[in-house]
């Protein structure tokens, strides 16, 4: 029987909590509050919560195999971040020419490349749009999708043959054929259509190859099988769950970020936990996040 139990929540009151990841080496969960330009780490055993300020909003981040620094997708581009000193080393700014865009949701593929999409936060031209970018092991960026508004839900099938992605305002998650060696996409097809009032936010793949998606405005996470059929629902305490990640010793803990942004006073009174990190014990298991394989700069 499939079960979930809320066992803890971290009262961090994030404005826009996102990008949650489990770090198996540290036995800690990491996430970002985009609007506060902060990164959070919560260590399970010690129950210690730490935060770091960043020079810009962090849409997402990655751990690296060959560098103890974090690889950040900051608002204006990719950069290394030394959490001990706060030093930032820029790698690339793929949308430096687009005022009003910032980097948003992203993840490392199973070949060690960091992918991140952008969001149009403030439109400054009629044809302005967001895209999906790949940062390869050599620090080179290439664009793979264009014409987007809010890039989200990025994850890969366990065999790396499929890439999942959403342009959130379209209310759709699409699935693309993925050529793992070259890191190129085929034609996208509809995988999931959400309800009109709901936008698909962050996603992840579990150990059975099923896709979990956080529904912005839907007050739930939904688990889909490989055909895109919903097979499990986890109702959340808040209306704006944003992202999730599996972790823990047995990879059966589910960490869920959430947001307060845009909620009215009445809505916040009804869901005072909005913006917190929620921890569930589940009967499901996840897989460890992939880490960036690029070499540290000299």
C-alpha cells in the first residue's frame, strides 16, 4: 500500500522556496528561496539549519563532483559560489541581452551536464521569451528550447532516453526523446495536461521511473507513470508546493518546498505554513541527484 506521512516541517517561511535537493554525502537537504537570494541547508541528524546569502536570486543550483563550491544558476547566469567566502566566479550569461529574464528551474542530467531554463519576469519587448540551456563539462552553454515563458519540471527518465519539461503557463508537461551522448532533444509530445487553474512546477523521477510533479495552485503533488497517467496524489498543507526531492538513509523521505508569494492575507491566514519545507516519510523511494561533472577552473 502506498503511504505518505508528514513527519516534520522547517519553519523557514520562504517567499519562493524552490530547487530542493538531497546531498547524500552530507546527509542534508538543500534548497533556495529565490526572492530572498538565499540558499538553505538542513542537516537531518543535527537538525541544524544554515543559510547563505547570494549576490543575485538563485533559480537552482548543482553539486559538483570535482569542486566543493556550488554551481549556481543565478538570475543573470551560471557561476561558481564558494559558500565559505561568498566568492562568485562567473561561467556564462546566456541571456545577458534579455533584460527582464532570469534563470529558473534546472537539474544535472545523468551524464553530468547542468541544464537550466529561464523565466520572463518582466517583459521589455513583444517577442521576448525564455529558453532552456545546457552547461556542458567544459563550461560551454547551448540553447535547446526557445519561445518559453516559465521553464520548469526538468528531469530525465532513468535510462536517459526521455527528457521531461514544462512551460508552466501552458498547463502542460511535455516529454522529449533525448540523445544522451550528445545531449540533444527530439520533438516534444504532450505528457500531462494539468487543470486550468494549476501550473506544473518542479518535478523529479523516483526509483520506479515515475514522475512526481508539484502543482502550483493545486495544493498537491501528483505521481505519474511512464504513460502520463496519474497513479498517486499527495495533498499538501499549502496551495503552492513548488518542488520535491527524495532523500534520507533509505531514500524514502520526500522533501517539499513551497511559496508565500502572491497569496492574499486571507490565504496566508488559512495556510500559515506557506513557504515552509515539508518532510514526508513515504512508501516510495527516490534516486540520488546527479552531480555536475565539469572540471573546476584553475
